[in-house]
C-alpha cells in the first residue's frame, strides 16, 4: 500500500534498537479515515475466507481490528495481556515474548468467545519477529479455530517473522514491508 509507505516516510520516526514510531497516526493517535482505508484493503484481500471474527492483541491492534471487523460484519476478539477478574477462569492462554519490552507476558482469551466453529482473521499493527502472532495462532489452535489469514499494517521484513509465517503457508498480507531502516531516517520498503 503505497499510501502507507508514504505516510511512514512522512510521519514515522526511527529510534535506536530498530524501533519505528508511527504513533502520530497508527498506534497512539489514530487517523481514523486512514485506518478505514487499510481495513478495506484487508477486507478486499480476505473477503472470500468466511471470516467469523477478527482477532488481535490489546492494545495497539484494536483500532485496525475494529475497522476491519466492521467490513466483515463480525466481532473483534482481542487477547488480553493483563489478568482480569472479570474474564473468568475458563480461558485459553499462551506466553508471548515482547520484542519492545524484552519480557514474556501471558495472553488470554475467554473460551466463551473462541471455538472450533470460528474462522479467524488475525490483524495487528506491527509484525517483527512474529511472537505476538505465534501467541494468537496458539490460542486459535487450542480452541480448534481456523486461522484464515493474517493482516498486518507494518512488517519489519528484516526481522524475519513474516517470512517465516509465509514459509508455513499462512495467507499473510502486510500493507507495508520494511526491508531496512537506518537511524538517520532512511527506510527501504520491499518491492512488490
């Protein structure tokens, strides 16, 4: 999606440690109209997959997941990163290593909302090494749900997570894939 690449070049900031800040439009302050355009692209790509729900991890993926789910007319299910008394004890859980926080955390989803009848589209704002997606895939496998596809706004292609998932034959659509970025602000996107 060339417009996303242009927006990243214009508004993104590269920080030490291969961190790309796009919080001006994607994961802190949200450009709702632009998010809707990205969601429409996900819908166009996955529309024939019989999606029953869109799944993400709190919190940054919720906005794009909600916009995408609206196009499909299905609910959003987000894996919780923090324990909560109101979710109950009947949960699926998986451990995920956070690249940005450099620690493990447990994600959970209530068994009431994910089961073998679901065909799930996983959606998230970023994909680096793929740890968050692996956790969501694990939750779906525990429930017997089908992962129909994966929609990612920004993939850091140089960190390998997306390529590994593609080798495993997941239908993965990343709207912008970064092959290289330098602290001096240079970003090289993967040619389509």
